[in-house]
């Protein structure tokens, strides 16, 4: 998450190696967890509201997107199996 230009100076800190400012939000800032949760909720909402695919190409596209998150979904292969079957040629 990029930090707004006007807020970058607020993240400044000094070390013996120089003066630094964050350009993206680190986890150590107070509001970082809430901002990341909001971002993740928007991502999940986008997948839930995904338009139902009507072609094999659309199904493959959705499976590609969902497959990116497979490590976070227990039993993903069982959940995705019906869609995968729809992509087979008969």
C-alpha cells in the first residue's frame, strides 16, 4: 500500500546511516493492520462478486485467479473440481 505523498514525512526516522521515509506502509505503523485488512476484504469481495463465467475461457480465467490463492483455502482442489470438470473436452 502506497503512502499518500503528504503523509510520507510523518513516517520519517533517523539512523546512523541516514534519514529514511517509508513510501509504502510497513506493518509497524499503528494503522497498518487495519489498512491491510480493508485491502484484503476488498480483494475477497471482488472474488465473491465475480461475474459468473459462461465460457470455457472464462472458467479457466477464474480458476487461474482463484488458483493464486489456493494455499489459503483448505480443500481448494475439492472446491474447484466441478469447475475444472467443466473445462474438459468431451
